[in-house]
């Protein structure tokens, strides 16, 4: 026969909570022991008080196991046998056990309902027993122990650390050991400040005094202010009640607003120093234009409240003097860089340029239509790209060769118009019995010279007049010439150097107040951000607009692929180097790497 034990508990508002448990066994133990099948937590019940057994013939037997009686239907006994139907009520201590037959799906089972019906024994002897088996009789009173505990805490965590601080040397010679003032440390120092872990006085110059900016700039000598301090305070606006109260109270302890430690928190764990929270930036930049006079646009986050990118664009002013100004990408700005380079022609998959690249073969680094990587290569930092050089990037197709003597190929000097003119004049003065090939921008392999049958054969020196040299020079710098198709040419009016090439000024960095790390986007195709495959002019500023970046990037708390705080692209102490959030957390492949300032200096500051 099986049992179902239903333990009934009552809530404060009088509701019953029933917890049933089935036992497929012929006997149940009852007692105060937690191992009993029916546990009765009452001092009036012994550990193993009684058992309930199923007896053949539909009978149930309750028997005491420790000589302690119990009550069955109002009668005290140590042993009682009765029929399951109609059942019986067994009282043990303050608990009632109602035994009855199961019904419905529980037919054939014995139901035991356990319920507390009286107060747990609270007799004087029980209280005396509680005192006997406790330490209250031998310990001091609660008040004395409370005072002793308070004094002990003060001694260990206040007096001892203060004594330790005042007895330590004021320099960095503190021994590497446990010191009582370490009780006050809220956490480990960051990796950047780990060498200072045994030199607390480097930052905490005076005991009990907050860290001052003078302690920070003692080491960080190159760090400068974000702006004029008075203007920074004005940009924040009037402090609220809470902030104003904090500043008022802090003034009594020498704590001034705008300190380094407001943004750069320490003792946060032995990791990289935490990135500055976005709110430290938006406190000023959200609605700043209404508080101070500034050319900067308001910004609250990158997701919805960020101005359109405004790159620094080069243009030509009066008398050809270059000018630089920040222009919003909403205005689709054009820049003057001295080049005539159509991206769309070079990135076509089907035109003549593509076919030419296929013929060069994989051994030459081509064998397929050109793509961005054919000309643009990463710089030493991996974050940006090196300046495009004509010889390796363009020379594969655009040859500057004009003569061949034996196995030696003579080429025009790229980037030096005066030298090009001088070489052509020297070629004619030498009385060479051949004409140079200067007929323009044929797509030829470097050093390839047109066949002799395609060149006009000229007479010796008597026929090579200066006029022929002038004609050859004009052909180089005119439409269809080797220089004209790529560069902006102007006539000087000077017979010695009749032509000049406009200087090529390629922007190395458009976003002077921000930073972009190409290495973090290496899985993306270039054209997913830069629409260069549709650009027909070298004057196009092929930068992605804000909406393109917002497809993946959002504010610090945005539910997007890349939550991005202000510190991901901007530095408070603005320099030409990557923000600390990029330097300290960027990854290449499987290994973490930092942008080193030395590498940036070698490669320039381009983005």
C-alpha cells in the first residue's frame, strides 16, 4: 500500500498551502528528525516518535517507537490499529495527522494530512532548555558586545590605517608587504598604474586629501586641457540642486569640479582603465550651443542626436592659394587636389582597364579587375592607409618610358616637371637618330617602348631643332599627353619651363576631430561605405555619411550591433593619435594590439 502525505501550511492572511508527497512504501516514520518521512518541528516530539504501517485487510497501524504516547481520536495510546475507512485522527504534539482513504485517481492509497493545530511548545521548561543549550549564559550582554564590536572596527579599520600612513616614508621606498591602509583600497589599480601599487603617495599626496590634478600631471606631462576652463564650466550650464550641493560641500575639502578623477576612475580592477562614460561628454555637448558661443554642433548620442560629419576640405581661393574649411557632407562637397582620377573607370569589371589588369597576370599582383587594394595598402598602424605612390600603383599600366638604349629603359622623372622638360631637351640636343615616344597615356607595361616601325625615324643633329623639342614637350603636357590625363596643367609663360603641374594634395585625414579605425572594419568591403565605384571625378569626397555608420553603430546603450560611446571616436585630450578606447581595446585577429604612437608618427596621422 502507498501513502500520500499532504502537509498543510497557513499564510498570514489565512490561506492554506498544501504540499503533497507520495511514498510507495509500507511504513512511514514520524518525528522531529529532518530525516523522518513526516517531519514535525516541535520540541514536544522526539526525534523518532512513531511509525505508520499499512496492515493487510485495509488496516493501518500507528505505533510509538520511543515510548512516548500519542492521541488517536481523543484517546492517549502507544499503539493503535484501525481501518483506513473511515480513518482516524492522530495528534502528536501540536500537529494533527488525519488518516483517510483516497478517492478518484487516488483510490487505493492512504491519505495522511499533516497540519499544525496548536502553538509550538512554549513552556517554561522549554525556555530553560533553550538557555541551557546556548552561549547566552557565559557571554557579555548585547549592549557590551555592541560597544566592543564598534571599538574593534574603529581600531582595525581607522586607527591602524592612520598609524600606518603616518609612519610610512613619504617617498616611493615603501616595502612590498601588507600595510593597514590597504583596508581602504576599493579595488586593484588598472594595468596602466600597476607600477604605483606600492607608492600610494604618488597620487594620494596627503593623508585624507582627495587626489588633485597636480598629482596627475606630474606624470602625464603632455596632457592638455580640453578647452578653456572658464568656457568648459560655462558649457555645463548651471548645476542642479544635487550637483550644486555636492560642489558646495566638496569645496570645504578642496574638491573642485572638473578634476581628472571625475572621468578617470581608478581602483576598478586590474584591467585596462575603464572607458569614460558617454554622460561625461553629453553633460556639455547636449545643448551646448544655447549656453556658449561655439562653432561646434550639439551632440547627445551617436544613435539619434549627432551632427552630420564635416570633413576638412581643401579648396582653391584667390590667386590659387589653397584654403581649408570644414564642410558638412550634406552639402556634397568637392575638394581640389590637383588630380584627374576617375574611380569608376578603374573599378569597372568589364571595360578596358579591367581587361588590361587581367592580362598582367597573378605574378604581377593582378590577374583580375582592379579593386581598392590594388592601389591602397595599410600603413604601419593598420588603422589607415599609406599615401598612394605613382610608381607601384599606377606604373603597372601607365608607363613613363620614352627611350631604350640597349637593355636600359629611360623614363621621365615623375613629380618633377622641370626635370621632365630638361630630359626631353637633352634627348634632342644629343642628336639621337630616333624620336621619343611621348604620345600620351597608352596603357603599357612599365618600360615598354613602341616598336621601331611605329616610330618616326629622324635625321641626325641638323634636323633635330629646338622646335622639335618644344613640340615634344607640349605633347607631354597637352591633352592626350603623359602628364595631362592625370594632372592639372597650366602654362607658365616661361620659355625655359613653359608648363607646370598643379601640386597633388591628397588629404591624409579628413576628420580632424575624430578617429576612424579601418582595421576594425576589415571584414567589410570598401564600397559598402565608400561609393567610389560610382565616382567619376577626383574631386569627389567619397566619405560615408552619418546614416551609413548608424546602420551598425548606435549610442552607448543602443540595442544595435555596435554600441558606441563618444570615446570610441573622440578623445577628451584631443591629439593626433587614436582615442584611448581604440588604443586599449582594438583587436587584430586573435591577439589584442595597441596603436603605438611611434608607429603613428612613422606612418603619419592619416585616416
